[in-house]
């Protein structure tokens, strides 16, 4: 099959997955109010997460990803872009976008006995849960902790630690520049962007 056709097909598939995630997020945002002490709503055009995730498809295809690998990552686009949009717009990470994929991971772990995946997810969740508990949900939310667990399951513990550390650094820098770090900031978008970047480099031809 023509290479251009294959790349365009993955662009379309990843774009559709991201579109589904953003559409579901928009429905949730229309029915949900953000927390009074949460991050201020940010202007995020729905096309931005869709376009960025869509481009990931051809990138992974060019890097030698198999149909199975690309299919799984495409499915991840639904919750990841949904999380990105809802946290930016409302300052929340809906359980729908974290618990459902984590449940799928749990089933896969039990079926394939992939205990390292479970250990990685649990470790990252505990680290972020401690931060959420100490900050009482203001510096770090429980949704972020669940997203960190998903990151651990998808990327593995080493890549996740690096990705999350860079996400924390980027969020801190933006917060300091924007308002000297005095106001809450939506953290999940930084985690999602970090995960997408890590996924782009995770597959080698």
C-alpha cells in the first residue's frame, strides 16, 4: 500500500479518536461546574488537542509501529484528549477518562500476568496521591494521581517518572510566569502532552 495512504489513514484514525475524546469532554463540561478554588478556565480550541494527537499517528507509523501498537495508542487518544480538554476548561479530570482505561489495564494485567505494569501504575499513583493528600487537592488533585497511574501503566515507571518530572517543571515555569505561582494551574494537560511526547519516541523502527 502506498506510504502516503497509510500515513493519512493513521492521521485520520488518530484524529477521529481525539475528536471522540474532545466531544465527550465538551458534553461533560457543559454539565459540570469547576471548583471555586480551582484553576481558572483556559481558552482551548477543540481543534488543538485533536490536531496534535492526529499528527502522532503518522509519526508512530513512520517509526515502525505495528498495527496493534498504533491501534492501542489511538484508543488512548479518547481519554487523554478528553482529560486535556476538561482540565483546561473546568479544572477537573473526570473519573470516566481515568478509571475506565485503568480498569482495562487491570484486566490486561490479570490476563497476561504483567505484574510490572501494575507495580508501575500503583507506584506512580501512590506518589501523586501523597502529593494530593498533603496539598488537600489544591496543588495536586486526585484526578492527577489517577492520570499518573495511567501514565505508569502505559509508559513504564522510568519513562513515567521522567515525563511527570518534566510536566511538573513545565507547569511550574508557566505558573510563575503567568501569575508568580500564586494561583492554581491545570496540571493534567502538561501530563498528557508529556505522555504524547514520550509515546512519540517510544516506538523504534
